C-alpha cells in the first residue's frame, strides 16, 4: 500500500502518533489521506479471515476504531473513546479495506464521529464513536 501525499503539515503529528501505535502497526494500518476534516486509513486483510473465510469482524472494527481515534485527536486535544458501535452490512471482497472518519458533532467535553468502512467501492460497515476530551476541565458555576 502506498501512502499518498495528501497529509497537510498541520496533521503530521497525528499521523506520526498513528504510525507509532503498536496495534495499528501489527495490523498494517496506514493513514492514506487527511483532507477536509476526513481521515482515511487503509489496511490489507491477508491473515485476518474468520471461520467463514471472510475478514474477521474484529479486524473491521479495529480499523474503524483506529480511524476514529486519529480523527478525534487531530486537533491536539487528547480524546479517548467512551462508546463505539458498529453495524456490518456485507462481507468484504478483495484484500484491502479503507475506513473514512469524520466528525458529526462536538461539545466542550465530547465529540461524535462516524466511520464508513469500504471494500473497494462497497460500504461494508458503519461505525459511530463518541470521544471524551481528557485534560479539559469542566466549567463549574
């Protein structure tokens, strides 16, 4: 998989953090693009089959969760997931998956992101993650 040159300089640190994530490296995840508030992450699926011969749902979830984590942490405010949900539509075909994450809403303490996972042109899963901003103190009246 080739990385594209579509990573703005302001997000190099977010990509560096992603590239040093042991779990993402173990699964071969790569940030391929950050543009217009969207993060794209790709992963090859060789060696990730379940007993039915299709890509394991846990691998699909891991890819979506990683894309969510990168998107939620791009702006320099550390966030952790407080909930995540995935819906699977169909088994993937081919040997590469791509996750596309984007922010849906944000408050002072939380954010919501959607991640669509694709196998080629086909959307195979939809993920929603809620991030909690750590290190941000709550206002008290």
